[in-house]
C-alpha cells in the first residue's frame, strides 16, 4: 500500500555481506529504500545504529550515513556483519519535501537534449533497455489465417511446415581453411577502486599471416571505464553508468571496415578502472580471427 505523504515501512532485511567502514550496505533487494529516508541497522549483539540513506547505488547496494549530514558523509557500519545476523529496516515516516525548483532540475535534461525527461523506469530507478526489458504478460490467444512462405525467385519454393508446427532445417557450415576464430575470456575479481587492472589480453602468435580483431565485450558489478590498448597505444574507451547496462561492447567490424588488422607479436590489452568505494568483479572477452 502506498501513502501520499509518507514512505511505507520496510521490514528487516538481512545484510548479504558485512557492513563497510565507508557506509556500504549490501542486501538482497533495495526496493523500498529512498534517499533521505531514515533507517536502522541492528544485530543480535543488541547494537542499533540510526542512519540516513545517502545513495541507492543499485538493486543490491545502499550507501548510508549519519542523519541530517551532507550526502557525501558516510557511517562506519563494520560492526554489522553477516555473522551477527545484521539487518536494515525503516519505519513508516514522512517523505522528504522537495521544492518545485528541485523537481524541475531533477527531470530536465540539459544540452544536447534540452527537454523534459519523461520515461518509464523499473522499481530500482533504472531505465528500460535491451538488457533491462519492460516486463510484459500476455494471457490469451492470437489466431491468424493460413500463412505461406515462399523462397526467392525464380523457383519460389514454398516452405513446408510439419503437422506439429515445426520446420525442418538443414544447417551447412563450410569452414575456411587456415582461418580460426578465437575467443579469449578472462576475469578480474575483487578489483579495488581507483586501481587500473588488466582485464583480458591477447598476443598474436608467430607462424600465422595476421589476425583480425572483431569485437571486445566487457562487463562488471560496478560502473567503470574500460580502455583498449594496441601495443601500449590506446585505441578505444568505453564507460558504463548506473541507470543503464553495466556491460559494453567494442565493435571493430563496420560496413566499411572488416576489423582491426594485427601482425604477429602485436598485443591487445583491455584494462578496467572504477571509482567506487567497494570491490567488484569484472569480465572481458576478445574475439579474434587468426589467418594462417
């Protein structure tokens, strides 16, 4: 149930990791917590700490600090651990009052858009995208008439559908002699903030003519900056942001470019750096075509 002028109470939710000295609290789901809301941390040792929600970082992470302090002031929550059955909860309370000017500033997108932001978001405040699709439930049936699918001219052969609705498909793949597609995957775990870390790398082996760099995919638990180096020269950079996907792609194949050509001995290195106050895991994959 929702209240017009008050936030609904949040029952105790167990912490999934130990509280940090910098106010980082991780739970199974942050739904129900809002910035400027007062909350209570407690454990089975009888300790209770009243905090204010400073940031709702993601579906799982909150930043908390002392009530009525700047939004960048955080509390030491290290006493609240998983071993002491620590929880975080919130009582029903009045919502924070925002001036009309603050509301306008929060919803107006500045240059180059120059428009009012009106778009749907999920319960965590994230916009809908390919990686976060809008949930749709359909309960019913759709009936259409006979459908005939014809092949290209001049034969115009009709596609035959089996009685159970399935279609017989023959997949024929002809390998190209001397060509080998390789996928190099690697992970960087427990990466601390503000430290540039190698995520994945590849060196063109000797004995082949050259290699073609097709694409690179990266992802992680925190927003981050990903940089691609070719023989120590920076050739591309991507960044991820909260509110969008935490995955990114480097595409080197376009309509006028069949990839980035590499010679034997050349090295491709992908590095990651993030500025968050808590560690996170990151993943990367390099797709390469080796030509003998």
